[in-house]
């Protein structure tokens, strides 16, 4: 019985650790926005600049998006 419990605890630990390894890539700019709207439509950590795109953090370069 204790082996089953140990296996359950171990599997819970392993499954709990898997999501912490995942890190989604956040591009410097990838979302369109309306600069006149104040940038509320940008995700957290992004701000809407005059080119009409949400820029991540301090990125102010051109967005080369199609």
C-alpha cells in the first residue's frame, strides 16, 4: 500500500513541476493597437506606440510585421 501512495505522491510532484518549465516566448512587438486609445488593448508589459503596435518593455524599434 505504501508503494502505491509513494507513486501517487511522486507523480503529483512530477506533474506539478512540468508547468514551471514552460516559458512562452514574448515577442518585442506583435499586437496591433490604437495609439489614441491609450494602449489599454495591449497585454501586460506592453505599451502602444505611435506605429500602432504594442511594444514589449523598452523596445522602441520598428515592428517588421506583415
